[in-house]
């Protein structure tokens, strides 16, 4: 039986960019546009699962207005993770 990890049944938003494109606001801009479309589609809430050491992604969640909802430890790597939520 697989371990449950993260919020089941919720819509997750995420981003991944090549290092050459970091620090230019692309992740925040793209995620913001995605959130606008999700709002228009009637989606009530989204989550973002972020490695606790990933300061750049955590900064994106803050710029989007997300809040830290829970912390967890991944079963495979024993890394700390954060679950951020945003009510749309």
C-alpha cells in the first residue's frame, strides 16, 4: 500500500524552470495567469507542494498570496516539505 503524501483530491499548482531563467519573474507571472484562469473556471482552492529548502519556490508562493498549511516528511527521501494553500 502506498503512503499518502500531500492533499488528496485538491488541485496542485507548480513550476519548474531551467536555472538560466531563474530570478526573472517567469514562475510568478505564469502561476499568476494560471490562478486567474482557475478562478474564472470556478476552482475554489489550490495547493503547492514545495521542498522546505527551496527558498525561491517558497518566495513564489508568498508573492502569490499562498499560506503555509502544513509540513511533512517525504517517505522516500526523508526531506521536509511544505504544503501551501490559496483560496481563490
